[in-house]
């Protein structure tokens, strides 16, 4: 069984793989320190490299016997400046800059006008006078003044050095750029073939962007479920074929003002949400980012949708062995607001201290969740009411009420698929929920959910056999002792894929 620490995680940690962490020993150590989801960024590397990283995680997961999910992060339609002379060009405040359609190598300034090209063919047609153009994550800022002979003439408001392929952000422009690039489509096909557990969609602007990705996943054979009030990441059982039909849940990255404006329609379509504060902090007023983050988490809870908070959470640990006090507070506040998971990007991809960073984030999460046991999150009125599995949702709410009356050690759930675990996670129960299932893909999918700790167990023929096996497992692994109280949530009969409909309060060691 699981060789994990005795303290089961509640808030989950997502770690980005890269040169600093893409090694067997490091991946294994990161899992032991608390990582439950690894992110592979499709913006960097080759398919051979992605596959090697995937195998590293799968092998480490198998060796440690801890279900670990892998998230593929699509690049999306990122706009970049074209080729720039070696060493870059230094843009000065007040200087005029032109953008043209035809590719060009930008040269150092020989006159008042410096000309760039970009990776987006319609750039000069869709940016209009008066709109802002932000380069290099917003460190360099331009304002579009006019369109002249098919070119855009802009003025530098905040200067800096621009080199080849620097990113371009257009916070004021409504672009017609497609949600999925040709590279993204190839990456989706690869991710489906290699059985990735999640796919993240970058630069989401509207609900239709999410629909397009789900349709593409369906086309490639990992049937992305239609949005329903039941559960967003559940696989389904095909009664005709007699097997579980896999689906890859879609994570919508909220990083553009248009996504914030269309947030509720996106929530009605997506499976999971990521508050991607990098580009969001570039395209929005920085003072609004924290407020926006809180609003997104609150709405996700109301819709019953898992939420990830990402970008620069422990940024200083890329170079230093300890974080700033402000970063620690940032991670804790995301947890206090109700995030399911917190994500590390450059800290574990290219940082000097990937293991120490995860260890620190785990410490913050454990202390923050310990505080929440005494000061629990207030309930958020649900916007969506489950229909098909309404009894399972009601049971989950009942568990939340029961733990206020009894001193339970764990909540334990048996579910062939994922639905019951999702509903328990939505309740933000401040106890570890031990989720047993015979389906490895279902276990991996719950690795991101708050409080859910997935554990493999072969199929059982009766509820009594399941209770006895769990009793024995908890005692053998010193995770509980005789006299501890646990709450079981199971289906009756347990050997059939059906709605979870039974709640049992049990004392460890007592006859069943």
C-alpha cells in the first residue's frame, strides 16, 4: 500500500517539470514531499521529452504506490515579436515603433522609428488606435497611435530592451485568433494517446473555447464529458461495452480580461479552473488581481468546480532556499479562500531548490489546513443542484454535518468512478477523505481534489469485506488505532457500478 507520510494532504500541490526536476530521484522525492499532480508545459520541449517526463512520473507513482496525475498544459495562441538583432533593441520612452505584417529582423535604432513583426498574421488588422501593446510580460508598454499604410504606429510609454520572441499582450484588443493552434491540436492528440489525466487550455476567452477543446478530445477518443450538474471530472461506465469510458477533464486557465468578463459562462462549460496570475497580472490592473482571484475561487465553489491557484507562489525560491513572508501569506490565503490546489511553475521547473520549495509549500498547506479545522470555511450557496446523483450529494452534505458532532479520524469512500469523491471534496470537509477504487485512472483524476487521497483496492464482493480490509489496512499502516471513529460512504451492492447511497459510522476494531 501507499508509502506516503502519515499526514494525508488536504490542499494539493502541483509541480511543473523541467530541467531542475526531470530526474527520477527528484520526481520520487517531490512525491514524498507532497506533490500529487505534475504539470508538463507543452510550450517548451519536444514530444520525446514530454513522453520521457510522463514515464518518469508513471514509474515513480508505481514504485511508491501513490496515484499521481499528469497535467498537459497547451501553449495556446501566444503572440510573440519576430526576430530581433542579437543583443536586442533598447526602446526609449517617447520613441515611435512600427509593426508590420511581413517578417523582418528588427535592427538597432538608426532613426526615430523602429520596426517589428509578430507571430500573428492579423496583428496589424485587429489592433486599433488607442489600445495598449505590452511586451515582455508588460515590462515594456506601448500605445497604438495610428494605422498607416498597413502598419501600426505606436509610441513607447515604458521603455526597455526587447529581444527575439518576447511575448506580446493585448489587454484592450478583441482578437479573432483561434483558441487552439496547430501545435495545440497535435499536443491534444499526443496527450490522448499517452493517457494524460488533464489538459489545460491557455488564454481562454469564452465558453466556446472550452467546447472546442472538449470536441477535439472527443474526436481523438478520450470522450470529454458534456458539462452536467453531476460532476465535472467523472468517467462513465459503458453498459453495452461493459467497461469504463475514459475522459480527459479540461482546465480553463483564466488569464485574460475577456475570461474574467465571461467567467460564469466559462464555469458552466469547463471541468476545472486555474487562476493563472502571470498573464492576468500583465493584462489587468495589478491591484485587481487579488480581488479577481478571490471572486474566481468563490464562484468555483458555488459551481462545485475544482480551482487551482498558480504563478509566482514561491517565486523567490527559484534562487533562494527560503521564501518571502509575503509569498507564504499568498499561499496560505489561497488555501483560506478554498483553492483545491496550489501550483509551482518556475520554482520546480528551473529553480535551484525544487525539493525544498515543495517541502515549504507542504508545510504552509498543512498549517493552514490545521487552522481551518478550528475556523472552517463558511459554506457557499450552490449555484448548481445535482440531479442524477442527488442522493450522493445529499450524503456528502450529511457527512459534513456529522463530523461537527463526532470526532472522526477519516472519511472513507468506495467508488468505482469519481462522483462520490467529487461531492465530498466540494463540501470542504477538514478531514482526509480516503478514496478507494479499483480503477487507476479514476484514482489519478482525484489527485487534484481537495481532501481526496486516492488508494487502489481490488474489487470487493460485499460491504463487510470492504470494511474489514480498510480496518486492517489502517491498523497495519499505523494510520489509525482501535477506538478511532471513521465514516464510510459506499454503494449497496458494492460490487456494482451504481450510485453511492450508504453511510456508516464505524469504530475501528469493533465487530462489523
